[in-house]
C-alpha cells in the first residue's frame, strides 16, 4: 500500500513448503508473512524449525522474522536476522534496504549508508529504488545526495509525480522553500486528494511560518485518508508551533496508533511516540507568538527536529 511519502511496505514473499504442510504450519506461514511483532517472529521460527521449508526460501523467512523483530522493538535481533537472510540470498536487494532502515534507527549511520549503496547496485535500474534511497538519505541528513537520487528517479520515470513531491521537500531541507513550494502549488488546501503532494506542501508552509495554512492543508489531506501516520505527525508539529499543546498530543497519539505497513509511516510513528513522551514529561510548551513576532521553523534532518529562525518575507 502506498501512502503519503511512504516507500516500501514490509515487503514479503510467499513462503512455500517442499511438501504439503499441516494446518498449524500454514497458520504460521501467514503470521510470519505479516511480521506483526513477537508473535510473528515466533511463527517464523517455527516455520524455520519445521524441516518442511525449502532451503531456497530460508532467506525470506529470516527476512520476515527480521521485520517482525524490528516491529517488536528488537533492533539487534532484526539486524541478526537480516544478516542470516543475506547468507542464504545475498542478492535480495530489499534486505539491504531494510537493514539500512534498522541501522538508521540504531544510530549506525556509516553502516546504513553502506547498505543503501549495496541496495542501489542491485536495483539501480528501478526508479523506485532511487526514490527509496533518496528517502533514506534524507532521513540520514544527506539532502544533497538525496536530491541526486530523486532527480535520477524523475529522469527514469518523468510521468510519476511522487518523486517530484519528495524533491520539493528536499529543496526545502536545503533552505530553498519557494522552489519547493512551486513544485507542489502554493494554495493551502488546493487538490488535497493527492495526499503526497499536500503533505509536502504542508511541511514547507510550516517552515515558512504559515502555520494556519499548513494546518488547513493537513486537515484536508487527512479527510482524504484518515490513516496517515506521517501526516498526523506533521499535524502535531504544526499544532505545537501554534501553541496548541493538547491538540498536538492528540495528533501524536493518532499517528502512533494507525496501522502502518511502510517504512516512512513506521519511522513517523517512532518520532510521534518520542515527541508525545517528551510533551507528557514536560510542564508545557511555549504559546505561539503573534504573527509579527512569530519565528519560522527550519527542519534539521540530522536530528529530525525543527529550530526557530527569523521569518523571511
């Protein structure tokens, strides 16, 4: 499923037994493929230990178990499983990409970069691969490198709009807000059935200090799809900038609770939970300034936060 600025779902391949399976093992196959946490990890383990799985499919069982462990918060176990997956199939590109995601979460930036390079060497003929790489490079704070990757995706698939919306955010990351806004249209709630387009627009409007317009854009976006973790996360950020602490906390709660099945959504939920915990532990947040005195916000990709900066006219 593709949502606002999400990359890959928790990609799974069909597991196949070498001989007919028992009903219980078929159930474990389904649970393993869903990678829904510890129960999914245990199901993958039972499949692997059953003696009935083709050796040629071990890699995908370990891959799925890696995602199950990641979704259970067991990041080191996830990395171990991805490593085992690659021992059985070193050319399954999505394992490198998935490993880069978890290494990013563990703070292992160099390893994350290395795995992104391996991923693109295997899937470089796919525009989606360059797009996914750009998203992770952005997460890693490498906006210039990400811009090169997303431009490659646009070159390979010029009729696809999604990379252009990511490019708009990258231009904004680099301080080129007006250029980014030109790519997604400047009107706050214009055409917000295109959730990816409007999500990008809202982020840029927020950074330009146009908080009310950003909020209007996000509200229109969420009317189109109520289950966007990234959009709810951004809505919380805007509400904080408006001094609406309680509403911001509610947005972060919504972000953390929706069903997420793609990398950007999952990482957005991590951010939402972290921000919610900080607000719950604090006495309060500053009330929004007047329009004349209000600061603008600049995104700092290396820390996934925003800082106050003087507003440009």
